[in-house]
């Protein structure tokens, strides 16, 4: 049981959750994740850690409400508890002085990149941020990044901020720089990570992705998170979650991510419809 | 003729009392326990068959040295409360062991009546006493020794860890168990299915350890949340019982298709996450029509029988040797067969074939034949060239075994491992190559049985106690 210190919707459908977890807060490193279960009936879901405070003993997660389990998390409020928060799991991001690092974030990845960027800056890197979203109102934490990043680019589908279009506009950004970045780190949805990796393959820029497959235990026991890296089977929970984006079998990864799409729907249909009122992302049913 | 002698001889009843069970047609559709347990009447009748040998060989067949004739004689007298007390002196998990121990290869195989194929049903009697106690609702808490002020950390709440905890707490030490998952019990909760070992029973046994005063901390991954070295700063001794938790795959094409599971995933989803109640539980499970389970051990049987209960039309065991070599307990393979699991023996999967969406569609297999015995003493399976054939399947469960979980060994300097990834530990004491660290169970032996893990736990507890008393490593 971990007490919730704060839960709020920071942009539509995207929630910030701060949990009391002193053991994890004193151990966690950039790139690692925790496994959370909203309640006793809940599924175990892996979520990247977006921030922590060792002194206060808290860990912060940013997640998007997409299905039953994230929905249950989104219904909780400060003072409530989650049944499980276990970690820190997975390996930490490789940090070094690489020169210029481009960090591409979308969705929850804008949050999970934050500790990575902090560590990169501390190690003496120049950091270029690229935020990708459907529209400008879906980009968050810009205030935090302004203090850290050397440059920030935005790509929005509707053109409301920065370049208009998909992440496929990335080469336009890279070509506009005096020198291509020495390394690219991408956090976010599968599409974002796969497309970015595709575009950095030819100029051959080392590209690190943080994979987010389905997991149960997160300690190597169940094997559901297996991915093919350079033709070899790896477990994202213990061998990853970070891999070279150029070595991931993205087609397989995507199809494994979608394995339970139909069942998610079934779960929502199991119960009688409830009269639900949403206020600031909090279910008031 | 001596009349007394005649009477004694006539008392030997060679017919073991059968275990009442759910019928196969009914049980293949539910997750309730298959074996229903002895009634008091049958238990007493069965107990009376014990000859109370002067030198009981059954005891030597028990890894935790239970006083078998003693507890059986209590049943004969109808004194069940003394019986369970006797049993618990040596075994803190009787309800579990009475169900999942391979008694036919241990205590019962040593029974003098085994020569006549009428060995006393020791396991069923053990289970009877444990269930009787639970039904009575009065759990006897033994008196503990004076507090010693010594603290022990136990990593993993499976059978090995729980045994160490139970033994050391009675000796007056302070015990804390760390469990990575959200429920304590290890393989007893995530692995063994409800119909073979109801989760309520495991919960009861873990509760007993809690009532004795052990602290159980779930959702705590030693090796990640804290390292062994950090634990050693706070605790006087550490016991590692992290089990065999890294599933093997076969390294054949198509293993990452959707619909291909490790047995660990398949069973954890169903058991620990209560997937069998989906969609009332939120852990999603697929409705599979044709399921093949690769492997021939107890875990394979558990998976194949779970598939039937989840509504599969067809559930198969694919095993590369023949029936005679099946590593599963006879009782389990018989149960599976009765329930309608189809056995494809002398068959080896070589490739999984998927559809355009990445879902398993077919499996390609080879026929095998048996050659000379190999190192394991079993006849070695040899491929028959060009015998390939395909089967339509929408799910495969790979139940070919596990390696020890590397999380603790890889994060603990000074802990030596073998080539197989198991921890190096002394067989008699459980001492590892690192001072103040003991280990036992599957992490040392590789995947084995519940009772062997408990036996290792008992030995380690003895050695830990000795160290805490003398300070000598």
C-alpha cells in the first residue's frame, strides 16, 4: 500500500500521480520504472518514473488514461492508496558526456524524460528537446524544461505550436542544426519511438528507446515482455527497458503491445453503465 | 496356532482408501479443488492400516523428517488435535505438503506395505489433519523461545523462505520476509493452480507464520529496492530463497508471436492475477480454442488442465519422449487424461507459424523416436527426419522449465553461482560463498519440488541459528 500525495490531470487524459514510496525514492535512477496496481483487483502495469524527491520520500509518475487499469488509477485522489507500487525496476539510462543529445518526448514520455535530461545536463551535455503532440495544449512541463534544455523544438499535428505534422518532421529539425546530435533518446508511444529510430538510422545517430511492453512481475519471471533485439530474445524488464532503437523488431513489438486490445473492451462491457460525472479528470461516480 | 497372531495378520488391509474426487466431467469446467479430502471416518480407517513399525522407514523418506507413525497413531485414536501438533513440529505447511508433495517417491515409497502395493496414504492423512484444524478454526500457536534480539531477513516467501521463517521465529529470533510480488507464497500462489492447491490454503499457512510474529513485506524486490549488502547492514543474517524464476524458451522461430506463453506467464495470469475470473477481474486473458502445452512435468499438466477450465475445446500435451518418461506425478498426468487432455508423445515443436497480425496459427512439429538412455537415465529422443507435420493451434504454453532468477546473484558481489546460474551453497547448511548469507530451494537446486525447498530451508534455519548463537561462520 502506498499513499497518494497528489493526483491531478495535467493535460487532457494525462495524469500526474505522486506516491509515498521512500524506499523507491532513495534508489530510483533515470530510465527506471515501477509496477503499480490501483486496487486489489487491479492488473499490474509498468509505468516510467518521471520524478522523485528523496527527502520527502515520494515518486512521481505521468500516465495516460487508456484502459481499465489506468482508468482505475485516474479515479484515485490524494489521501487514497494504491495497492502496489514496486520498484525501481529495469536498468537505468546510460548517462555520459556524449556531446549534444536530442531528447524526443511525446505523451507520458515528456514526463519520463525529465530525470534523464537532468542527468544529461549534470554530465555536461548540450540537450535539445523535441516535444511531439497532437496539439499545443497537450504539451506539459515546458516550464521545467526551459530551465534545463539548451533548445526546445515542438512538432504538433495541427500546427498549433512549432512544426506542423508528425515526428517524421524530425529530419527537418536535425538538418537545421549546425551539427547532427551525437545521440538521440526517445520516450513515448511505440509509433514515436519506431518512427524516430527509422529516421536516425541512415544518418546513423545512436538512438536509445525506452520500451513499454506488457509486463506482470517485472523481475524476469513471466517472460511476457520479451522483445527481439538484433535477432535475439530479450526481456525488457531485466535486460532493458532501454535498447538501441535501430535493433528493435518494431513490427513484433507493436503486435505484442496490442495483444489484449479486444479484452480491454470486454472488461468495460462487463458492468452495468454507471452515471459518471467527471470533474477535472476525477471520476465522481 | 496363536490366536493373537492370526488377528494381527488379518488386520493388514492392502486396500488404500481412495480419495474422493470431483468427477472429470464436472471438474474440467470449474476451478474448485479436484481432490475433496478424506472424511474423519475414512481417515481413521486409513490410519489403522499403518503397522506402526519399530523402525519406521517412511520417516527416512521425508525431507523434513516428520514423525509419521506418531501423527498417524493420533488419528487412529481420534485425537486429531495432538496429531496436527505432532505434524507441525516438523512441518509448518502441512496443508500444502499434503496436497503437492510427491509422496509416492518419498515417505510412501518407503512404507513397508509398498512392497505389496498397499502403502499407507501418508500424504492424504497429512492433508486431513491440516484441513481438520482449519475447519475447527482454532490454530494452536506454539510457545516461542525468549527473544534473542537477532534479526533475520528472508528473501522470497515461497516454501523455502516460509520454512526458515517458521523455524527461526520459534527460536526467538526476529524474522522479516521480503516478497517481490503483491501476495506472499511464491510459487504456491503464482504457479500451482487453484484446483490443485486452493489459494485460501496458502493464505492460511502464510497467515500462521504472521501470527507467529514474522513480518511479511510484499512488493519489495531485493536486488532492486534494496541489495543484499544493504540488508546485511540491518540484519544479522540473510536467507535467499528466490526460486527458479526465469522461463526457458526453445529458441525456435515464432516464439514471440502473440499466443505463445511461458508457463509462468500463463499460470501467473490465471492464479495470482485471478485471470480465470476475467472479466470480473481486470487482468485480461484470451479465450483460446486450441491450446498446446510443450513439456511433460507438473507445470505442463497444470497449464493443460487450466486451458480446459478456461473453455478450450482442445488441450494437448506435446512431449518429446514417451509416456513412461513423463516427469509429472502419475496422479497429475492421470487427472489430466481423465479430464480430456490429449497427449501427443514423441513430438517436438520446431516452428510456430503466425497469421498476418502476429498471432499464432499453426505449430510445426517433428516426430521422435527413443534411442539409448542419456545422462538423465531416460531414453534419449531422436528426431525422425522428414516427419514434419502441422497442427492448427491458437495458443502454445511453453512449460519446459526455468533457470534460477538472476536478480539477486547479479546484484550481490561475493555470491558465487554455478554454470547453470544457481547459487553455490553447502548442501548440509545452506551457507553460500558470502558470509552471513544462506540460500536454499530452487535458487540452489534448480527447479525442484516444494518439499525439497522446505527441507533445504530447515537445514539452513538450523545453521543460521547455530551461527547466531555462536557467532561462528
